[in-house]
């Protein structure tokens, strides 16, 4: 097959640009638990973890049917109401959400060399993040902390679009934000349905980070990590310094 010109890279964030744990029980959630205790909660720490995991799980299950997205505030309100026995004030909710996200973020790690990799990719391609998240600030804050926010032309988040990957709306939103059609984009992520199957259904070429060879993808479409991407992309030699070609 002839080489296809790629000008834009659409990158998943969690598990692709940063390492993380999706768990809602393994991290140390003592800060968010402390917020509830100061508001009068009497449940134990373990009960708090069980409650939070169950409520977030209910929201995830509810949204799985139509791939809609919810914000952190929605399950947080339910958790707080059950823990403190009343509806929290807006300021109390903000304090809990910020503390909970800080606790969850303790398991987010920046791989060594990732900033340099993104800077090098930016020399050849335009970059965008397309991420499922319940917070509008979480991904942008991490990009700022990594010192790479200016490298990205767009950060497209499920909580802002209203639908999570692999819903078609989030890929269309990314293409619209960038002002391109699907043929100019390459999607890279670590989740088969969200980051490989979903983009391909919208005509976007995709590569999957799958170091354990678990997903049903051709070997040419499999990466061990994002650090393998430069070896997969071949410069096209065309006029645009950001254009590249992906051979199949």
C-alpha cells in the first residue's frame, strides 16, 4: 500500500503520555477522606474507599451504554451526601473534588524522556491530546507540569465533548478543532476500543500501545510504548517540515 501523508498526531493521555493507575482504592486517599471527616463524616477510611469505588462504578456502568461522560462533581456530590448526611455546599464540593483528584494523581508518573520525545515529534507533526477524563483541568494541568502544554494545538476532553471514546463525537471534535480531515491524522493510544478501533471506524489511521501483544491488531500497528513511534514514522521528504508518511 502506498504511504499515507500524516500531518497530525492525536495522542491519548493516560497510559500513553503518562503512566498511571486507574484504581480508586489503591492510592492513598487520606486527603479527600480528611475533607469528609472535617465536614462531619463518621465512616471508616475503608468504608469511604468502598463507597467511592461503588458510586464511580455506577456512573461508569450507566454511561457505558451510550458512551456519555460525567464530570467529577456528579459522583462526588453523591459520595459527600452519603458520607456527611446532607447536601454539600459548592465550596465544600470543590474542596473534596480537588483533594480527591490530588490523591488519585499520586499514581500518575511522567516517563523519563517523554518531554523530549514530544518536542521531537512536534518538529515533524502537529500534536493534539484526545483523552477520556471527568475533569476539565486534569490533563491541561499535567501538560503544564510537564512543560509541554505549548506543543499541543488542541486538548480534546470527553467531559467537554459530552461523550467518551470510542464515541464518534470525540474524534470528530478533534478533527474539527484541528481543521483537518481524517486522512491527515494518526491516533496513538493504549486502549483497543477507544484508541484503535474507534478512530479507525472514523477513517483515522491508528497505532496501539500493546507491549504484551494482547489486542487483535496487526504487528505493524503495535507499539511497545510511545517511544517506539519515531521508528514507525518515516519522513516523507515533502515540503512541509511537519509532514510525514506512515508505511504499511
